[in-house]
């Protein structure tokens, strides 16, 4: 299989390395929380027709290597994945909401690196 993907009028290969952290860099991404976060990231990426190449969840940050089609902007992709994942994790693990001020699990910023070649 070619590393390039096709849309109706384009051939593309947009691969991004994205890193983001929980608010205050708390070490909460362990056990069932980490598996739920991984499951959510894969599900929401699939809904947006993005392909998760590699996913690594550490105690205090998430590494994601993803192929995002040109139709989807990175800001909308990150907003959807981070926002909906946080909502689902808070609904499933109610005790986490007590630790976080304002019900925010992930920080505002994410580092996005474009991988060329």
C-alpha cells in the first residue's frame, strides 16, 4: 500500500505528531483512564476519517501520530478529539472532576509537529 492517500481531486500525505498534557500536568493517565482515553481517541479519529498511526499514552502526556486528510483542519481535529475525550472520561470517572478546577482535564495547548517525507 502506498503511503499516499487519494481524495477526488488530490493525492495527500499529511502526517502530524501531536503531544498534549493534562491540566497542571497531573499524572492521571493510568490504568482504566488511559485505556478509555486511547479508545476515545481512536473512535473520534475514525469518525473524522483520520488514521491513527501510533498512539502512546504516558502518565502525564499523550503522543499521537496521525494522518489527517486535507479536508479536516488540525484545530478542528484537536478540538474534537480533546474535547469529546475529556467529556467522556469525566462522565465515566466522576472522581477526576473533583481534582480539576472547572472540569477541564486537558490543557489548552498542544504541540503539533508536521512530519514530511
